[in-house]
């Protein structure tokens, strides 16, 4: 094992991630994403049908519970730093087992609130712990490839899960019960797969000082705040594109529905195929610069949407496909660079606390995106693309102010450990 690590560190890093547990880790990430993709397209209908509540009530509950769990992420981050990411990932998977089993078994508002709280907490805890486990499992010099593996598994699983759901889910109460049972079983399998994953390189825990985990104070760390802020702005933009583009293409441009499928197929295929090889290329450059270039590439899609209205039908499709391809390349760069920065900037002993704190930004982006789309698409659809372009430009400028990650991380680690 030692000789392999030395070889990997001294020679060119492979495109595919290597190391102990890579297969089990990849499988656990894939199964988890399959469950999410299987459920996501039918989530509102699932909760509405099985809880017996109105669609409006379900929407309010989902928003409220998503925001309610955010303060608890500080405790989640401290827990990750204490026990490591693997136990937290297992607990997060089991929380979602309880959510889907509970919704499938009990009707009413109270079960809905309790189960969606578990779902929201499990989702956020998983997003904080998964990249940390990846970088602790990665051999020397392969953190980028392992982080890219999480994105490949996510994109492939989401796409395949959504396709399977469209083929097999039946829009009836019994059909949604089956959906809940399948998801519960899927996350139970995820927990079992995580049991086979090694815990990764241990990190000396932060000293106990009351309720705080050492000196973890990510809200005072300006470089980390800039990285998290830039990532949150671009996440808001990406989520807005997911929900706004189909509406804009179908209602504003009056294009056939298959156009939406083509655009998202281009996005999914490029994300799945190019993530690993592109991560190998991008690791040669400063992450802040990569994120800035990627965020700037988002503007290609906004520009194509703004220009498509004056083009003939064939030209509209070509414009949007080209814009989506450039946007997807930007998305690949942003996701890779953001994860590298967010996992490398914190002191090693406090990575869990920092990544959990970052989920406050991610939660804010998740809450803001649908509000932004609903407000602007209702009366000012073209303005939305200008707003997203301005936000992407601001995020790119913000990313350029983040210091060279590796140099700063080394200095911070030395300060903490010394």
C-alpha cells in the first residue's frame, strides 16, 4: 500500500480514482443518487397524496422544515469532526429510511412535518459529510478525482433514477406507497454499503471547549466566506436554470416539449462523461480562477435564451444547445473548483464544522431559487436571465479574491497542528 501511494504521488495522477474502498464508496454514492432521482420528480405529489394535505400546505411545510434544520447544522458539523464523516453518512441514510417509511405509513400534518424534518436534516448532513469522506479516503494527490467521483455518481444516479421513475411510478396512492417503500429500501442499502467503506485517514479531533468544537468559527474566515458565497450564488443560478428553462422554452419561445428533453440530455451526458477527465485537467489551475471561468461560462446559456426569441426555429434549437453545452462545461468547472476550495480552506480538525456551515449558504440558495424564478418568470421572464448573468459575474469576481487554496490550507494546518 505504501509503495502504491508513493507511486501515485510521484507520477502523473490517474484519471480514474484509486485507493482502498473506491468501489464501495462509488456504489454507495450511486445508490443514494438513484434513490434521490427516483423520488425527486414526484416529491410534491408523493407528500401531497400520502399525507392527505393540500399542495399549498405541503409546499409551506417543505420550505419551513428545510429552513428549520439549518441552525442544527452547527451541531452536525461538530459531530462530523468528533466521530468522522462515515458514521454521520450512515445516520443520514437511516434518517431518510425513517422519513419514507413514516410517510408511507402515517397520514396527517404532524407525520408530514416530522418526516420532512428528518429528510431535510439527512440531506444537509450528507452533503456536508460526503465530500469530507472522499478527501479522507483519497490517496495522496487524488482528492480531485475522488471529489469528481461523487459528482459523477450523483449525476448518473439522478438521471437514471428519474428515468426509472417515469417508467414505473403510477400516479395513485398505492403507487406512491411503493415509491416510499422503494426509497426506504434504497437508503437502507446505502447505509449497508457505507459500512463497507473504510473510515479514511483519521484527523486528530479538536480540543473540547464547552459546546464549541475547538476554535471553529467559519463565519469569521473571510476567504472561506468568499468561496462559500461565490458557490452559493452559482448554485442559485443553477437551480434557477433547472426550473426556469423548461417554462421559458415552452411558454415564452413556444418550442416543442422535446426541446427541453434534448437540452437536459445534453447537460446530463456531458456532466457524467466529462467530470472525471476534466477534473484531472482542472487540478493544474488555481481553484478560484477555475470557478471564476466556470461561472462566466454560465452566461452563454443566458445569452442564448435572450437571443433565441429572434431566431428561426432551427436556429433557436442550435442556440440553446450550444448555450447549454458551454453552460455545462462551466457547471463542471464550478462544481469541481468549489468542492476543492471548500474542503481545502478549512483547518483539518474543523473541516466538518466548516462544511456544515457551508450548508447554510446551500440552504439559502435552495430557498431563494424558486422564489426568484416564480417572481420574475410571472411578469419579467427576460429580466431573469439578466439577473442571473449579473449574479454569475459577481460570483466570478468574488472567487478571484480567494487565495491559493493549497498554500493557505497548508499554513492553516500547520498553525492548528503546531
